[in-house]
């Protein structure tokens, strides 16, 4: 599947997050929406760690609340202080 996504990205000149290989992050105020993740690795009111195809995505903050989690996205609210992606490579 990863190979197909890469081919689609190259062939149609789409960004990798559009074809599903990179996480897509939308951060507005105290609301964060993350798409293209594989699962929740860890969650508490100060930390969210998501598994992605490229490694772990870490969100740090205070009073974090996972408002909703769907197969294709997660909605997080609270005081977000940092977002970090740790690549596997």
C-alpha cells in the first residue's frame, strides 16, 4: 500500500499527506485535528503520542482532551505547547 501511495503521489504530483502517507495536522487555537495516523501509542492530559507511517507524532500540552477519535482522524483540545514528529529513519 505504501508503494501505491508513493506512485500516486509521484504520478499526480500530489503532496504525500493527500495520498495518506504523512500525517496531516490542522491546528487552530486550542483545537488540533490530526489525520493519517495508525493508532494511539499513549495518551494522558499532558501528552498524546500517535503512531504514523513515518514514526511517532508527539503532542505536548496541558489539560488535553481527546474530543473524538475516528479511524481516519483524532480531534484534540486543550493548551497545546508543542508538536514533534520523530521519524523512523
